[in-house]
C-alpha cells in the first residue's frame, strides 16, 4: 500500500509543480535575432524564476533549458528523506556557428527572461593564411 501512496504523491507533486503560480503551466517562448556583430537568443517563461533557467556550451552546441524544481517531504523525520523533484519544461539545442566566439558567450536574466549573447569573431580570427613549408 505504501508503494501506491508514493506513486500518488509523486504524480500529485508533478501536477502541482506544473501548475505554476495560480495560473497553470507557463509556455516558454524562444527567439533568435541576428545583429551586425552578434546573435541574440531570448528565452522567456512567465512565472519561472531565474534559478530555473540553464545555459550550457557543450562543444559546438548551445543548450538552453528550464527545470521546475520542488522539494518533496516524506513521512520520515530525517533530512535524508527530503527528495528533490525536477520537471523539464523547455529544452533547445542550437549549433554554435563557426563565426561565433564561444568563449565570449554571455547570458543575462532580466524582466522575466534570459538573453544570451553570442558575439561574432573578429575578422582576423576568421581568416588566416597558412604558410606551406618545403619538405626538401
């Protein structure tokens, strides 16, 4: 019987978690704009705090995702009985173009959205001449 109670608690916790801020689950929006010297990626999820947004650079990929998290208290009295429940709400994986300087990618949370800036490389970084050596 305890297993069935745990299933209902887990499902109930997920449903409660998805029903964010008295208004149902929020729909994340995603937009990419190209400027003269950079790409700008905007991610907005109403009702979701800054701690839920995640931006990763993995090789030549930009990974954007949000996680809704909550703590699930069980009947036990010890601290180990507290479990963390995380539900993915949004995820996008983008290829980082070769003309973007991935070391300078920056993300800022402001007014309920995350803005990721992907600056372009300088002209010198895009083109270089390769000297051919004589093997003789």
